[in-house]
C-alpha cells in the first residue's frame, strides 16, 4: 500500500489540516499500528496516522516537524525510508507546508527546492512550483524486480509544496477565526476580544513570528470554549466548522484530495 505524508511546521497546523481532511475527504484517525515508524525527536513534534474512508489501515501521516528548521531533516528521514523500503511501505506522495514569514515568493521556492535537492530528489526545476503537484524521483536501494521503462532502481514520488501566507488568505487559523465569528454573537464576541487582546501584546518575544499572533488568538478562543481544556468540547466545536468553505478561502487545500486518491 502506497503511503502519503504531510509535513508541516508545527502541531497546530497538523491538527487543523487533519480536521479539514476528516470533514472534507472522509479520512479517519487510525489507532492501528502504523506501517512505518517515524521518529519523534523532541516534544514539539507530533505524528498522527489516518486511514482513507472505511479502510482501517493507516496510509496518510501528518507530521508536525516542530519548526521550519526541522522540515528538511524530516524530509531527509522520509527519503531514507523511500530509498530502502519496498513499494508497499513507501511514501509516494509528500506534501510540505511552511510559513512564508518575511520571505518573498521566489525565496520560498528556492528554500523548497533546496530541501528537495539535499534530500536527494531529482526533478525538473521549472515544474517544481509551489502550490502544484509535480513528479520527482529518488534512487532507491531496494529493487524487488526489474520494471520496464524504469532506470536502475529509480523511485517515483509526487511532491506538493505550499508556503502559507501570514495574517491573510491561506493561514488555517485565520480561516478558523473567521468561521467561528460567523457562528453567533457570543462566538463573535469571544473572537473579537481575543484578537484585540493579542494585538495589544503582539510585540512580546513569545509572538515573534508573523503567524503567532493569529495562532495565539485561536488558542485563546479555544481556551474560552473550554477553560479546563477538555478536548471533547473543543473537538465538538471544531467539527462544527464548515471546513468545505476553506477551498473558497484558499484553493490550495483542495489539492490535498490527491492524497486520498
């Protein structure tokens, strides 16, 4: 069974992307033993596995790398799996999500391509555009049998990259805050107050990245929904979000459907 993986910067993005996939494309959280063991290096990283529709076998992994600096290392670890694994336990679809932060679009593409090159992937650079699935390859050490038309033991991989805009369309926390504001006067009051509070203290060191204020506002809102942080309450609230609207908010998320095909 071919596997897919989404590698994003942190736990928050990993959780929110999972809600979108569950609501929009019918994937399910899987507690079954994963087909591949992915290493978790420190407490800021997370890994969850999901199955497609009624199939209980986990085939989609969502990995929060614990910061943008850990994405290339994580990608290299996936590459080693792809080099040495049999076809049944190989990641044939890889999606990378990271923040633009202060980078220009060209800088984001250069960073993305550098990660792929250092991880050992070969690809046509003019096709390696962000927000677009494209084909790449990597030389594998495992060759179960000779396949006509395949050079040596070349392994084909589909890759997708998205640099998330900050404080604007594309950022998941912005989408969620907007949706929650539409749920009623009380929710709107909570979101408005949280954003105002965070905006007043956004110069503190804890909010030193451009997306952090919005993330902090979302965290504050969820804390009000469940002050004692009972997960089921927040889960119920997030499940009520009309996640299908995110494709209007940013068409890029619609392209994640390819992971379920």
